[in-house]
C-alpha cells in the first residue's frame, strides 16, 4: 500500500485511522453480519449510528438545544436554493460575495426574491474579505449570507459581519470543524462534508428552530423544506446512510484528538509552516491579503504559468498530489484540512524549497 499526501480541495483527505476502521467493518458492522451500506436506514443499528453522530457533533460544536442538526443530500449547492425557499418571508436577502460559491448562492437566491449584493471582493479577484463592520443591511432582509471560508481563493472571515440584528447564514463547507465556533451567532451554519468530514454527497445543516416553519415559498418541494427533515430526524427518505456512518467516525476521531480547540491549534501550526515559507520564498507567493488567509486552503503562484505546471507535475511524482489551483484562478492550491498531518505540510514545504533551488 502506498499513500500519497493528498492536497485536494474536496473530496479530500480523511483520517487514516477512520479509513482503516471502516475497512475493518466492511463485511460485518458490529455483529450485524452486514456492511452499513447494506443496512436498512430504519434498523436499530442505523438509528444508533445517526443518533451517535448527531450527539458527537453537538458535543464537538457545543450546539445549543434550540438548534436542529440535519443530514441532507444535494450537497452544499442545494442549500443555495433551499435557504431562500425556506427563509425569504419578505423576499429580501443580503449577500456578501467573497468568491465563486457565495456568488452562486447569490445568483440562485435571485430566482426567489430580491437578493442584494451588499459587499464584494471581486474587484481584486476575491483576494480579501471586505470590511463588514457597517454594511448597508436592508431593513427588511430575511437574512445576511456569507461563505465563511472561500475554498477557491483561500480567504476566511476572521470576524463575522455585523448583520445589525439580522439572521446570519453561513456556508462553512471548507472550514467545518476546523476550529471552535459560537453556533448561537448564526441562524444557519451548513456545509458539504466532503472537505473536512467525510465522503461526498451530503450536507450538514445546523439550523435554529424558529427558522424551521411551514411558511415557505409557494411551490417549495417537500424534500426542500427544512421542516420535512427536522420532523423526521433526517430520515424522511433514505438518507446517505454510509456517509453519515463515516462522518460519525470522523466526529469520534476529532473528539479523541482533543476536539476543536486542539484542531485549531494544529491547523494554525500547519498553516504557519506553509505561509512562513511563502513569505520568505523568492519563487512562490501567496495570493491572499495576509490578515484574511484561510487555515484550510492555501493558494500560491510563481507568476509563470509554465513554472506552475512544472511544479504541479513534479510534486505529483514526489507523492504530493492535487496541488493544481482551481481552474478559475490557476497557480497552485494546497488544501490542508484537519486530516492532513503536519508531516504532509512539512513534506510539501521541503519539496517547494528544493524546487526553488533547482529552478532559481
Ligand atoms: C465553500 C463551498 N461551498 C459550496 C460548495 C459546493 O459543494 P457541493 O459540491 O457539495 O454542492 C463547495 C465545493 O467545493 C465549496 O467549497
């Protein structure tokens, strides 16, 4: 067996310990004589899996009792529609556009009501987070929307926007469980799990109970109504059962590692190794304003497309894979999620140093 260091933005690296455990349980989960893949989602064994996953997530994030945790399908992108369909009572929402994913959410919301772009960093290729301390929040806005960590551009909100009392909705797909958060500051926190938590194909939605109502936009499908899933404990229809099971294993792993305070410490340590090198390198440069740098996604360039391509190819040969930047920005991007060990980042920096010397 030979494993690589996988810097993919998602689907992404998972803890090896978790992969081994699920492999061990593939033929016989806990004496049931079957894989979780083959198991009824109405069985007692699966009910325990989903209940434990929710309990552990609640513990990790310190989720208050007046929030529901939903395990839904359709990925993070389905939330771009589900949020306005369920929350746009006044048909007005304010969007802070800090990257492609926020922009997609903003564009989708326009189908359902008046979506206002109240701030953007598109003028500088989304390389910074705009000042959100005093934005022109619409008096009748149903919510204010952010993408908290911008996977493609490598920026992160270090402070939440001042929503002037309006409900905050945040896409945390690429920073989920990377550090502690105060859930009570949000109306909805949601994220696709395929970056920091588990296999692709599921989104976790943490939603304040007062936002779960039958009063949704006319024509909203049953499957796209939060209440449907909240009332059924995420078992209205057949859920992504295997994904819930793997996510549950990752929650246990996170608890064992010391929880989100410890993940933050580790993530800061890992990111510092890479950013310190970028700040001292003559060949490679980070593309983000330092104060807004993400701990999870680190884009960088040499300034020469051919050199970038050469680097990506040679790095892959050295077992450092998926370093090509997103097609919309080019260059390189190292995603260093929770499951990326410090040794992986050290190996990347050692390779970058060597490449720099050889290509000076
Ligand atoms: C921040 C963010 N939001 C949303 C998405 C879309 O996720 P999905 O493919 O699960 O719809 C991504 C995917 O990369 C992302 O990084």
